[in-house]
């Protein structure tokens, strides 16, 4: 029996509204720091959200929150609490309280992003890759949002962005709980199992899917973070001022949302595993070709190269999440998705720090070769155990 048509649309809209807490905040941080004259680096404030998310997902996974309680209700409460933590930004006057606010926002996002995928998996058994493609696609557009907001904050006070995103998150939470009840494929666990998030790694298929996702995450967020850097390096080396960096950064990241949707449809014909592996291979090849693109490509070819990279770098994300959900025991599916998110986002911090530390040590055009280690590791993990999925 197919779920009602409004289910997937509601999940996608609610997820996009609620994750705006994460990405829209980044877009106003520069204005916030300047306006309040706060002695905090933007990197620290941004990292606070990431660390909050990692701690939140670890705690949610260990306590098996989304498998013991209604995922829609967990989503609602985390959306409301995340909106409140985001909203208090407008009252902050000292640096440490802003860090605390962003950390808390990231913590409650742990009950939004992976829980949204859990809710989708409870409704869509067949065609889950396509459904998660829409879901992650909406998240990708949200990721590109800060580049748009850099323009928006020149027209309106930054506080208006905070008001809007907090309101949207609250609306998203209520949409989810009112229109998306617990799905037909949901199987709950009644007891607390602090080891469930670790014992699931004993399953070979789950471990292969998770390792593929981890390799993908090594590349993904670092590429997104360094898109403006890639554009700046190219313009400096070729002596041109052709690119509007915020404009093209938005499109290079946002086009990945379309790729997620297309990847979901392609996976229905060629299989989830091999579609994911193809995207991961292509993004690894882009890492290896990046020196040549920076040195020799014409402006048009360079932009097309980055747009293609922006597509393949994320197209496999919903597919790996699909493999994780399908290979996990049904009663701990939410916990499985949450712990994989936790480890994956922790890997992004390591990758970002490694690339940042090497910026002054190696030639800029060679820097992004290091990102190819992620796809290589992911492919080895994915095929080592010969998954059945």
C-alpha cells in the first residue's frame, strides 16, 4: 500500500523549515559578530553547531530515542527547542552565550535531520532511495542558503533572519506531528539498550554501508566549505574578476539537490548500491582532476567542472542513508541512522581541520587531492563485504 501523497511532501517541507536553523544561522554570523562587536571567530561559532549536533546524535543514539518514542513527536519537540535556542541569539551580548546558543541549536538538530530520515523510512519500504533523495535534496538547498543570505542581510537587519528561521522551524515541527503520524513500517523497541548503537556495526552489510557513508562525508562538507576558496584561487591565478563568488557558490552547492533527486530515480533502475558507488567514484575523480581544472581550464569549463562536482559529491548521500536504513535491524533503524550521522559529521570536522592546516604547507592546486582519500575509503568499505543490497 502506497503512503498518501502528502506524506513525502510534508516531510520534505518540515525538514527544510527545521534545518534552516542550522544553515541560516551561518549566513548572519558575520553581521552578528560585527554588530555586537564580539570577540569570537566565525569558525568557533560555526563549529559550535557542528559539535552540538555530534553530541546530540551520540546521546540520541545511545538512548535509542527515536526507536523508543514516536519519531514525529521527537521531531516536534526538537524543532521547538531548537527554534527557541536559535531565537535567543537576538538577546546575546557576550561571546560565550552565543557559542552556547549555537551549540544547543546543533544539539536539537540531532532530533530533526536523522529523525526526518527515520520517519521517511517508516513510510517508504520500496523506493526509499527516491524518497530520501527528495529529503536530502531539500537539505542541500538549505546548505546553500547562507550564500543567499549574505545578500539578504544587506537589505534587512540580521535579526529578521533569526525571527524567520525560528518561526519556520516551529511550523515545520507542527506540520510533522499533525500530518505525518507514525509510519506503517515502524517497529519500536520498548527497552533501553545503551549498546545498540555500537552492536549494529557487527552486521557486515550495515558496516559496509556505514563505511561508504563515512568516506563520502570526508569529502562532502570540506568541498562545500572550500567552494568560495576554489573560485577565489582560480580568479587570482588567471587574473580575472569574472565570478560573483556568493552567487556561484550558491549554485554549485544547490545543484546537488537536483542530483539527489535524480540519483534516487536512477537507483530504482540500477540499484541503490551501484548508483551510490558510481557517484562516489565520480566525485573522487573530480578530486583528482582539481589541479588540472584550476591550472588549465577556461572559465566556462571551470564553472561546469565545479557544477558537476557539486552534483556528484552529494548524489550518493541519500543512497548511503538508504543502505544504512535497509541493512539495520528494524527495531533500531532510527538509532542506526543517528549514530552514522554522528560519526559522519565528526569526520567532517577532521577533514576540515586537515585541509585548513595544510593550506600553508602545500600548493593550493594540490590541496584537494587529499579529499580523494574519502571516496577511496568509502568504495573499499562498500565493496569489501559484497553487500546484498
